[in-house]
């Protein structure tokens, strides 16, 4: 619209609103808009003759607004991207606001940046009806329903060129939590031209709502149902989460509609899932999982209608199968790296961001930040003591980011000899130096192109190399040794260290400018001894490791309590190794406190050294050594072989083609004691 015509349209609009305020005008057929206009005039006392620009929050206030919906934003991302991809070609932008109308996520066209900012279609814009007037987001919040607000239906004359469609998103308790909106700066046609928008935005709002539901109740059994058979397993509209006693914990929109319909016919509202369906709890729990062609028809008690249903299992059950399936994938990624993992139990999969921690406030804050960061083009520095999971976090960041399809290349700067680190990182051309591969070598940095370069132990990188790395980061290109022209690389660099980089900078051993380049954001992992979610980690790691064996092993309460109380100087790595050791050397189907290595028994660790008898001192020594054995894959493999052969030393010696004395020597070296001797040593 030309500027003059727009101003004229604004004047007409204001005159209409003034007549409305005086009760001389009504908006036929659009009661929802009419009600909002009335609220603007009567309740909010907005003056139609004084158009106001949209309020935009400061960066700090926006960060505060995003925090409570952080998890939703993370879960919603795929849906937001998909919807935007559909509407962007038609000139629409996308807003996701919190329940107050503050835009907490946004997708737009960079070339329209200035115009979008002016129109308030921007991150941080506040579309609360109280000051923005009638608009799709604000009115959607107030009316609790999806709507289109087209051009002059906006109250404030600033917005009368816009066309916007918004739909509410609810949390699993049915409370409004966010609003999804698509908006265009202008639309030359009438309201009917927007008829595609309402069903589309409503559909995506529901998909995001359901994804959030499944995420929030991922540790709970969920009944998924629909009126038709075809959709249940991948997009069944109804979701009901219930506990092992059958109590309904949460329901999505369709689930709530079922509960309400039941309550209307036969009050009061049902609280048990078995009140809704003609089935016993055991029958429901035995329902087929969400797999095609395996559904069951259930009759509703109140109406007699049929619903087709399947179960979504709690995460613990699913993750065991997933861990097994993911083992190969992790191994594949690792082959790209120079640092072959020496982790004795590295075969369990890399957890995604959600599964890295339980209810530890510091870890939850860290993961919230990580979720926000994983799609940003920022370099990330991870700090933490050894074994706290820095590499696991780096891998999870990569896997959750938009470069997940690209390579993840891990380089341990402390492990590569200084003389080789340059050629390893940058690569070299054939004949670049004597002793090199005659075919040349593609460096690790070029290999990470399009993905993530993870530089572990960055504090150990030699100074000369720091300068070259700085140039790579600044210019986004690398010069292989012997090459004449640089090679372009697009990478995200994640670095990790357990050292105090500030102190290294003060000592002149680390470049400050490199530090700032690498530290686009900092994630600090707490040590295991400070984490409040140790139980979660123990159980998760134990389940994953046990699943690699036969899955039927139990962790006895005394072992769990010892693990909860242990001081964990070696952090998660030590915990994982201790569990692997206990599983490998256990006698029966239960891991008890006696199967754990010495260091896990906090009381014993702090006790004075045992020296009274040769048996007890031998026991103490062997147990101490058994801790060290865990850092060594050979020790663990030997322990597994022995356990599989029920500790029959002669049989294992034959199997390995070595003499019994040699096997005993190896066992001693790895601190492995046969169970019958362990008993004697304990006594
Ligand atoms: N949250 C977690 N969930 C499951 N396993 C974990 C987690 N954190 C760490 N681990 C496991 O603990 C071990 C150590 O993790 P990782 O190598 O990531 O630690 P790190 O801090 O990088 O250690 P270092 O400082 O020695 O390089 C690995 O076996 C890893 O699989």
C-alpha cells in the first residue's frame, strides 16, 4: 500500500473505532474481533486515535521470558521449521510467543528485516492485547482459540496492513503455554484469502503440543488413541498419560475432550483410565506398542463408541532397545577421529541432550542453555573436571544441532605429539615432508567441514598452533602443509578443558584472542559429587550396560546406596567403569555392594589403610588395583571372559592360549580376584 493511501486507510480505521467506542458501529459476523475491540476501548482504555508501535523487550527481559518455555522451544523447533518452510514462499513469517504474547522464537526473511522490525514481527515483540490492541496473538490468548486477524480487524492503526493467524498451544495439563502465529506484512485480498492459514496453524500447534506432551511424559506410559485405525501409531490424536495404578496424569486436547464428554454423561469426571474405557488395567498395559497393524479397539464406557489404541512405552524401556541399536552408529562416528576411545565401556550410545541428566538444578540449567545454543553458529567452550562428560556433551550438542548430519571430529590436543599435531590438524600434500604419507593426508580440520570439530584438552595446544587455529577460525579456511591455496571450511568448534584457561592466559601460555574466539558461550559441567541426580545417572548407566549383557541383572539396594554415597573423584567415567566392572565380575543375577570396586564404598575409602593381616592388606591392595583395572579395556575384557567361564581359570587359559601362571599374573595385574577368593578376603 502506498504511504498516502495507508494514512487515509488509517484515518478511516480510527474513525470507525471511534464510532464503535460511541456505540454507533458494529462489526457484523466477526464477534470475536468485535469483543476484542470492545475490550480495547472499555477495559484497556486504548485510544484508537493514537496508534502505537509494538513494544519490544530488551535482550535481558527476552532471556527471562524464554527460560520458562525453554523446553517447549526445544521440542517445537522441528515443527516451527517445517511450518515456516511451507509458508515462507507465500511471504509469511512465523512467531512463537509465550502465554503472555512475547515473541520467544521467530522465523523471518532477512531481506525484510527493517520492515518486519517496524511491524513488530520480530524476536522480543510483545503482542499482549492490552497494549497491542486486537491482534491474532493477543486475541487468541484472551479468547483461548485460534483465529485470523486480517488487516483492519487490528485495533491499532499501525497494524492494519498485516494479516495474522494464531493458534494456542497447551501444556499437558491443558493450560495455555504458547501461541503459534503466521503473519504477512501485507495481503492485497480479503479475509477469505487467509482461509488456508487457520487449519494449517491449528494443525502445527497441535503437533507441537503433542510433541511436548510426549516429551514431558516420556517416563510414563501413554495411551494413544484415535477414532480411525490408520493414524494411531504415528499421529493418533488422543494422548492420555497414566501411572502404574492407572491414574490419569495428563491428557492432550483430544484426551481432555474424552474426559469432559464422559463427565457430562456420567459425572463426576473420571480419574482412572479404566473408568474411560471398558478394560482392566492389565489389559491396557498389555496393549500393543505403537507399531503398525497392532492396534486394539476399545469401547468407551460412557458412550459405547469405539477408539483404536496403542501404547507409547516409558523412556527407560525404549532406551534399552535404542542404546543397542545406536552402538554401531557411535562406533562409526568415532572412526573419523584420531582419538580412538580408550573408554572400557564406550559402547553405550551417546545420550541426547535430554538424557544427559536427571533432576539436578545445575545440570538442568546447563542443558537449557545447551538446547538454546545447539542451533546457534557459536563456538562453545566446555569446562569441567576430568570424566564429567565434556565429550559426551559435545557429541550431544552436535547431534541436536543443525549440523547433525555432518561429521563430528574429536581431537585430543594432549594426545597427539607436538611434532605431528600441525600435520594432523591441517593435513598435507604428497611429498610435503619426509616421512609423511606419500599420498598426502586430509587434515582433521578439513574433515570436520560441515560439522563439528571437537578440540579436547585445548589448554594443551602449543602456542604456535594456537596462532594458526586462530587464523583458521577468523578466515574460515585452512592451508594444508605444502599447499599453495587455502581450503574453505565451515565448522563449528567445540572445545573442552579441565584447566583454568584464565591462569594459562595470565602465564602467557594461552592466547587471549583465541580464548574469546573459542568462547562464544561457556558450559560448565559440575563434578558428579555435587550432582543431585546421581540416582538417575546410576540407574540409566546400569540399565544401558546391563542391556548390553542380557538385561536381566538387578542392582541391589546396598550397591545403589554405596554408589550414591561414594565420593567420585573420577566423576561419571569412574561411575560407569565401576558399574561395568561389577556387571562383568558379579556372581549371580544381582549386583551387590561386594561386587563394586573399593573406591565406590565411601566408608572403606576413608578408613585407615588395612595392614593388620596379610589377607586383609592383600584384599585392600587387590581392591585398589581393581579400580585401576577399569581404566584399561584389556582388564575389562579379561574380567568379562572370566565371568562368562564362571571363573574357570584353566578353561580361560586354554581359551586364550596362555599358561595358567600367565593368566594369574594378568589377573593380578588387572586386580581381578575370583569370587571364591573374594569371600575369603572379605572374611
Ligand atoms: N551424562 C552422561 N550420561 C552417560 N554417560 C556419561 C555421561 N557423562 C559422561 N558419561 C560417560 O563418562 C565417561 C567420561 O565422559 P567424557 O569422556 O565425555 O568425559 P570428559 O569430561 O570429556 O573426560 P576428560 O576430561 O577425561 O576428557 C564416558 O564413558 C561417557 O560415556
